[in-house]
C-alpha cells in the first residue's frame, strides 16, 4: 500500500511542488490550503506523515500540530516555516511536532526526515499492536492459555512490566521463558528501545566479560577496536540473561556491582559507563540448588529476584493443551500449505494423556511433525513414545526406589503404573506395586520402615511441586501445617 501524506500550505505553488515530489516517492498525497480543511482531512483519513506551514490563514502551525495530534497521536508532523526562530521551534516541538524545518527546503533533506517520521509512526503502530495482543489473556504466541496458572502469570506481567524492577523467570525447558521476557519488555516504557538477549551458558568463558561489558582497543590480543558489550547495547532498554546460573562465578560479583552502582567499566578502561537497563534473568534450575552447588551467588540471587515469575509446566495446565494445539496446527498448516489439517478425537485424547516433559516446545515440535507427516487432512495421532503416555515411574518419586527397595537389583527397573485412574484406585495400585516389589527380608536383617520412606518421598515431592511453599504443600496433602512441619523436621528435609 502507498504511504499517505498530508501537505498544508496556503501557497498553491508550494502545494503543487510538494505533491509532485512526494508522488514521485510513491506517496498518496492530500493537500490543504488552510488549517480547518486539513483538520477535516485528518478526521477522515489516517496519514503516515503531515507537513505543515507555520503561517496559515486561520491557524498557526503550532495549533495545527496540537489539533492533529489529538486526532492522530501516532502520526508524525514536520513543520516548515519561513522564520528562523528557536523559540517557535521549541513551541512546535512541545506541541508534538517531529521536526521544525526552515525555508527554503532542500527536498533531499526533507525526504530523509519524512522517511524517519514514517518509520517512527510504523514502530508506534507495531508496538501498540503487540501490546494489544499481550493484553488478550487467551493467546499470544508462546503465551497461550486460559488456565488459572497462566492467568496468574499474566497478572504479574501487567503489574510489574511498567516498573524497572529486576525480574527472575523460573521454569522448565520449553515452558516459554523467553516469550514471557518478551512480554515484559514490550509492555514496559522501554518497549521502543533495544532488547538484548544473552545465553550465559553459550558464551565462551574466556570472552564473557568483554562480551558483557565491552572492551577498548588493545585491551587484549585480538581487540582491534572499541566494542560495546551487551550491557552497552541494552542502554535504555532491557537485558535478558538466560540461564543466569551458568554465568561464571568470577563474573557474578562484577554484575552485582553493576546492579548496585548502575555503572560499569569496559575491559581495558577505567572510564565509568552508565548502566541504564532493565534486567530480566531466567533459569530452568532451582536457584537454591544452584546456590548450594556454588554456581550462583546468594547475594546476586536476591538482587536479580525483586520479582519472581514461575511458569508452570504444561502437565500442570493440561486444560491449555487444546488451545495450544489449535494455535500450532494453524501455524504449520499455513506454513506447509496443509489448510485442511485437523485433529481427530483420538489425537486430542493422546495429547491430553501425555506428560509433555518437553513442555510447550515439545508439543509445538510434535504438531509440526504431525502436520508434515500427515497423508490426509486429518491428523489421527502424534508421534509420542507409547511408554510415556499415562505413566508415572519410580524415577519420578525421589528417594523411593533406593529408600524402599534397598540394594535389591530390581530397584533399578522403571516400574510404571497407569495414572489415568481415580484417586483411591491410583493409591491402591501404587501401594500394591510397592509391596509386590519389596525384597524378602533375610534372617537377622533389619527391615527399613516402608511407611517412613514413603512419607519422606511424598512430603519432598509436595514441597518440590509447590516450590517450597509449606502451606500449599500442606493443603495439597490434606494436612494441617504443624503436622507437615513435624514430618519435615523428622525427615530432616532441607
């Protein structure tokens, strides 16, 4: 589509000249010889750029800018005048003008300004469209779902995005941590500024400091010139540090100092640089485990974790699977020209009975593969490993195999039980499975308390599921909190 321009001037020859030159640049040009006519045009049409003279028969240029901005706030306005006045230029800029240009106009210079004005208007429209999508709480690319768990995530994003608080995003691989980070950045006041993403685990350890902070010429062998690091590139914008727990330990105190003092130094320089960015970090590991393992400094953790967003795994929001599946089906049906693609009832049942350990990413890849491999429009099934459908294994229950089965050689087996059962029936099956697999006690051998081992494993699993929230774990297990505290203390669970 042609870009649309409005030219306002009481000089007819000037209007004809601008119309000729802009039409040659593939603009659809509308002209107006007075302010009121121009305002009527603005009410009826959306323009990509407006050019206006300062002196008009009915309004001055500042009033035109003000009124046009009220009607079309995203359209940029360039004011052209025969007067060279700094005061008028400031007044026009305050009213919302993109630029103030003095006659006579060199069209090549004006053309550059027009291109920048149009580009800025397009950026505003794109950001507004993106924000609109993010405000839709049922779908936006990777953030798709109407489950209560995802509604909570959306609410946190809306509450914190416009602040500059440091964000830590926690979630398993494939849950969509980067998409959540995108949503935070593009809903913030930094949306029009850079969003720099860094995978800490992919950076070479010998270069990570210079890549993060930048370096000066000659700072080390191979530094042939000055280079801005990721922090410098993110100036006025946002910086995503993915897999923050993989950042080298020797670099973490330097990052902490940057967050505290808001200045940093390029490698090879003692000149302080302003650190103006919003930090978003993410990890698929438990930060407390990373701290215990010595991979993450505790003081840095508390600095990056002003706001914590936990993305639930897909298996905990299975009600979102059909919505996600339809989104990806439409995406890949269009991409691979399979417009008649649809899921059978059996395919939906298969998706809803699978644990999706790879989360949304695994579902996305599974559907892409199904669309590509389908011979007819209907997708009867997905290529999902049969032994992972509707199954729970002892490998998923911490300390149970070794704690209950002792040194029995069968303890290494992967014992599966169908979890597509009601509560009482499931407990009965699990109980029978445990007892059936217990080794026969030998003469004189002290037999380990089976219920003690099961209690330890169940409490630990509940705490992991609720991310250490004891009240939530007690509610999940149907216990009063003091009783749960007693179990935690008895089993010495950290």
